[in-house]
C-alpha cells in the first residue's frame, strides 16, 4: 500500500506503519462507521427529491401519529398527519421512514421499511427504504401521482 525505501530499518518501518494506521483511523474509519450505523440523512434525501430541507423544521414532532409493525420482508409504518402540502407529507414519510430504518439497522436488522403517510385532502405519500435504494411515491390533492427511485 505504501512504498518503504530499502534503506529504512525495521524499527523505522514499524513506526511508520503505526503512524499511518493511527492517521487512517483518526481521519476516516470512525465517521464512516458512524454514518453507516445511522443510515442516510433525511435532509439529504429531501434535497435529492427537490424538497427544501427546511421543510423538516416546520413539522411538529408530536403532531405525527406513527404505528410500525413487522411485515413479510419489510417493516410497515402507518403515519397520520394533517397537512394540505404534498411536500410536507412526503417530508414526514421520509423522516419517519428513515428514523425507523435507523432503529432497525442499529438493532442489527437489515429489513426494508415502508412508511405510508396519509395527510388528509387526498394526499398520500409512500416512502420505501431498502438497504441501498429508496422509492418515493405520492398522490397530491388533485389526484396526480409520481414515483421516483434513488440511491440512499
């Protein structure tokens, strides 16, 4: 991996290996492992979908009713939240879906999560989070539907 000149003694080689190992550990490994354990960030997923990340700040934590249960191949979360904005409804589905996915990953479970948000006025958002891909499907108040698949 690293070139060691022929003139170095074994002691200086050992010191170099220790220093490089400590440097690698200090710079990269802990953050990478922590990010992997925490899963994808909701604001990053929202930006990828064209939804302002500040949308999450407008959603009261206590206003969302969440019920999650294990299913065949995926954990299913039913969300109830009142809003007339399809963007806010999608943001709620993403935030709660990723939150539940994070809990599963930290518990050692790799099961997919499906978060279905019913937000009133005919607005429905479904967010599916697998191990590497996410799928966002929704129906707005006018009955228009859309579906988008993206890497997590």
